[in-house]
């Protein structure tokens, strides 16, 4: 079975994308970062490869999706608290992200979302499984 997750996303401007995510608190692995790609570290086992559009095209024969016009993927990450969800989304907004939905509080789960500079959709959630309703 898989032990690591690598999400590959095309970006228009690699430097601006790296600056955006660095300012959100993410780091990059310099070993896998160059002028074509940047390896964003989400956790010990989750990574997001930000690839320039030209470089991304070398991995697929399909046309690239314009994430500002079409949904290609929803990237969902968990956090440690409701406050952390809100802090991340608020900070992302100040860095140029746009909100694409209102926060949702389901009692046992709180989530809020934004679209990054390229339109990729990111969802952050806090889940308290002990509060999950048993039916």
C-alpha cells in the first residue's frame, strides 16, 4: 500500500505560488524544488508538487484545466481546531485567495474553503469524531 501522497498541481507563476504557501506556513523541500517544480511539505507523508504549467504538460496528454473556471479537484486537509481552520482561511484571503463557500459547522466537523492564486480549491476542516452522531 501507499505510504506517501503526492498531489500534483499546475501553477502559472511558481514563485508567486511558493510565496503564497510559504506565507500560509508551509515549507518546501529544496531537494525537489527547482525552476520547474516545488515540493510543498504538508506533513511527513503528504506533499504537494507545484509544477509550472509547461512542466506539468510533460506528464499528461490531456489539456490542463483552468481551475478558475472548472473544478478539477478538492484538496481537503485537517487541522487541530476550529480556530486554526479560520486562521488559515483568513490568512489565505489576505494573501490573495478567494472564498468559494461559506464556513460549515456540522457540530462534529467544522470546515471552510478557499481557492488559491491559480483557482485550486482547498478545504480545511476540524473534526471531533467523538461528537459524530450515531444513528
